[in-house]
């Protein structure tokens, strides 16, 4: 070895099986990333748990391959220096490289066309979100019996675009660590309560929109008392949903040019001491303060802009009360 200190690195790379294994891991990880990443950057990101693969599994395999390459090169150099073997001639290492690239290419094609695609597709399903992560089992069960049962979890919980993709990866990694280190808060907090809510305009309003006119809605709610006969009572509501410029609940709160901000005194946003209404079309501004509160007392409270989920705060993960088993949120 001392007679040829500048021996080509490819000769050393093909002189030991450890370095060849490392190179195989590096190329496999690289190809897997190339197949998986474009799927994530298609404009509407997939399941946030795919971040486990893209940011943990694949990089670990890649780094392990680099380490094995370095170890293999040192072992090959040492064996040649000690005279235990001779470096292959040019024809030998070219043949070895050809075989190596043929085998790894075939493996990567299988991984890219089958393994990676199926793994990414599976991680987009509600079954993966609800069953792979056991702490989500109650939410998964409620989702199966909701009006959004055929809607993917990621369609509501992950914002579209590159920013949503990055946030979903961070969320997936955080959730994995919470499960591993048993830091999960029970019961699972709603996204609104944990302040990790994706804005409705990026999720809900991709299918629903407040400007749509829905006229009136009739809702009948059944109640059963705790007496011996479980006496039944009914609450009948006729609601003018409206929409757009035509008034109604949606038109008055989310119509064109209308913005409503409120201050919440609790994480669940159930205590609202301050509300501000603004209409940019008419220039009208109105402020409402609850009894016992002042503008100064609510100044330090977190403020939020009103959106769909402020009223429809359990559109999917609804946990029914035993006293009202026939009451459904969409009736």
C-alpha cells in the first residue's frame, strides 16, 4: 500500500464487503427518500406520521451506511497494508461495481415502486393514524361513526402546501416522542385546546365554505329523563343558516368582509369575556364585554379570530352521552 498511497478510492470500496454493504444502505436510503419526498410535496401533504420514515428511519439508515463505508475502507486499507490481501486490479473492481450497481438498482426499483409507495399510501389511512398509535384509539372509534368517516385524518389535521408539510413532520416527531416517553396527556386535548389547530380556511373550507347559502335547517334533539320510564322530551330547532350576503348564522358571522375576534379566558375557549365585530364593507365596528369584565382586564388574554370550529367544535370526534344515544351532531 505504501508504494501506491493514491490508490483509487473505488478500489478500496470494492475490497471489503463491509464498505459494499454501507454503499448499498446509502443508495437504498437515498432512492427511498427520492420516491417518498415528492409524494409529500405534491401540494397537499399526506399523513403527518410519514415524518417518522422521512426524518428518522431513512436518515438513520443513510448515516449507518456512511459509517459502514468508512469502516470498510479502513479495514480494506489495513488488510492491504498487512499483506493479507491485494487490491483488485482495474478490471476486477469495475466488474464488482457493475454487479453491485445492478443488484442495488434492482432492489431500489422494488422499494421505490412497491415498498415506498405502499408504505406512504398506508400511512395516509385513518387506520394507521388510529391503530398504529394506540393513544388515538378513542378518536379513531369516534371517527368511524361520524359524517367524516370517509375523510382522511390528514385532510383535516394537516394544512396544504410546504408549510403544512414541515409542520406535520414536526408534529409527527413530537407525537412519537410523547408516546415513547409516556408524556401523552389524557384525555387527548382537542387541537383547539392545545393551540395546535390548523385554520379552518385551510382544511374545513376546502370542502365547505361559509359563503354558500344553506337556507334553513331543521334539527330535532331527543332527550331522556332519569325517571323510571325514561320520559322522552324533544327540542325542535329551526335555524336560518344562510350564508354569503344573505344573512343567517353563517352570513352574520362569516360573510364577506366580516371578521369577529374574541378573547378566551380558558384553554377550551368556553369563557368568552370580550368579542369584537368588524365589517370592512360597511366600516361598522362593535365591541362586547361580559358583565364583570373590562377592556383592561381582558387585554392580556389570548385573542382568536372566529372560524368554523368555534361553533362546529366536534364535527368528527364526537363522544356521545349515554343519556342521548340517538342524538347525532348532524341530525
